């Protein structure tokens, strides 16, 4: 994106902070009212505001795009990546084709001019109360724009004269994060739009009291999904906040392997209590997994892979694979066994790769495409053996079979990565932003406008 040099060289006399504006920094109040043109000069509308995605932590928010007033007074959203040039008198887009869907603000978004300017905040070092009078957007290496700096002035007391304006980094002020500006209900609305891993990262940034309020408000299924994406220390801390009955319900909703990993980290008396409170059918697979060390195939595996009888058809297999609740790694293959079909199963016959199933007629039997030669993992296989197994066979899932040829479960590559990465790797997931319409160059991002 090109930014007109006049933004740096022609400072309005009533904005003393504008002298810091560079060719890669623009104060948003100066954009309001600018005409918006397409690449061939046709006028589309004028800038009404800018939209930024607020964060739970103190990091600078990402600028998503412009709110543009059309000639018909309809307000639309234009992604920031569509903007190619900003001059003192106009904004130019890369294309004249824009979505005419009316702009609707999302819970985690703020209007930089309409809502951020005049917001009361405090300077982080001194705690001095100040007011935001403008915000500067700056580009990043990834072509995103962030609100990197704020122009603030001391809050006016009575009839005192207005204080001087100073420009400070975003991180130098407090009071603008989502947790500061949103109540618990607002945060829950934001979290509903986020992936569990991002919710887990955002939740870790909240004060303890707000964490507990959010956890109490989430239903068991959603909380279980979030727990599975948390670091062990965060899991233990939040599990300790729950009463035993609720904790047992959440463990039941978690994947058995994740529940077993969490219970392994608790003192024996606590894990025994929670297991006794779980439904027998839910606790049985967890108990089986807890017999194995956490860094073996038995401790890594999930006891709920896709299991079919030898007389199942390809159509049945693909129907099971299409289940959206099945993780992608587990959906990469189905396992064929003699009855019973619950782990530990009857005799393990082999596996059928999803890619192979897609090439077969739906009425064909799965038994006809079973891969009987693929090596199996034993439950006592070490983490190193499991890692070499995936590397050698180019797989993302593999069967775990005991000495009596019973299928016990399946290990997936994400379970292996979880144990290979540093213990605090989940704490580094700090970007809960969801993409807005068209703000990436990925064609999938256009689906929302379809």
C-alpha cells in the first residue's frame, strides 16, 4: 500500500502530534471523509470509519478495513488489503468490485473513530488518566496494519486548559483490551466466534476473576473443547476452580486421551475421586489409557478411531469419515476389525486409507481395499518409535494393536507433536483474531460474501 507523502509533510496546525506522521503511519481522524476510488477512477464513496479487531491481551489490534459510505448512504465494509493507496485527498482501492452487504459490527471489533477516540485510558507507567484523541495505524511485514500508536492528552479537570497532546505506543496505555471494555457476556459473544485453541490462549490472558466468570458461563461441551487446548498448568488451575461434579462432567466431554493426560497430572486421590464421579461408560476408556505411560503409544492414543466391520461398504466408510466431529488426522483412515467394534476390538484385520476409499465404487466392500501390510504400533512403543513410524510411512494416524491382535486405539500426529513441543507451547498462541470478509487473499475468505 502506498501512503501519500503529504501525510508526513503537511501537518494541520491544530494537531501538534501530526509531526510524527511518517509515510508508513497515518492518523485515522484524517481519513474520515476522504473519497474512495476504484483503480480506474470511479468514485465508490467516502471513508466513514476504520474497523479494528480488539484483543484480550495488551497487543496492538489489527486493522481489518474501512467503513465506507456509499452515495446511497449505505455503509459497507472494505478490507484493508483492498486498499492500495492513501493520499491526503483520497483512498484508492485495488478493485472497483466491493461487497454491497451492509456493514455489521462484530462483538470483538471497535470503530477507531466512533468508539476509540475520546475513550478514557491510563498511561501504564504513571497511571495518569488521559483521553485518546487520535490513533495511528502502521503496516507490518505481513501486509497487515495495526493500531501502533495513540495520541492522548490529560483529562480535563473543571475549567482547566487542555493539556498537551503526546503520542505513545499502544502498549503504553491500559484500559483498551477486550477484557477491559467488555463484560463477561461480551467476552462470551466474542469467544463464540473463535476456535477452541484461540479461546484457550485468550482465556489465559484474563485476570483470574474474569477467567472464573467465563468458565462458569461456558457449557460443558465448549469448556471441554477449550480445556483440550490448554497448557497443563492452566488446566489444573481452572479444574481446581470447578466443583467435583462439574469437573467430572467436563472430563466426560473431553476426548479420553486428553482426559487421561489431565488426570495423570493430578494427585492420585483427586484423579480417583473424579473417575468415580464419571459415568462408568465414560471412565472405562480413560482408566485403560491411564495404565500406560504418557510418552508411549498407549498413553498417546485415542480409543475412539473409526472402526468398521469387514462387511462394511465403501459408502459406509466415507459416511463415517465425513462426520465433522472427527478430527482430520483420525479421518485419514478407517480400521477394519472383527466384532466387537469397540476398543479393545476383535481381531484387527487392517486399515483402509481415505484416499483409496475415494477411488472406489460406493458399493464395494471395505475388505477389498484393506491395507494388511502396514506396520502396527504396540502400546508400549516409545515416543521416539512413534515419531519414526510416522516419518517412515508418511502417515498422520497409525493403529495401536496388542499382542492378541486387538485394536486398542490410534495415535495421531497431533498427539505426537503435542509431546515433542516445549511444555509451554500452548502459552504462545496469543492471536485470537478471526479473519473478516475478504481481508486475506485466500479465496475461502470470500465465502462469507457469497
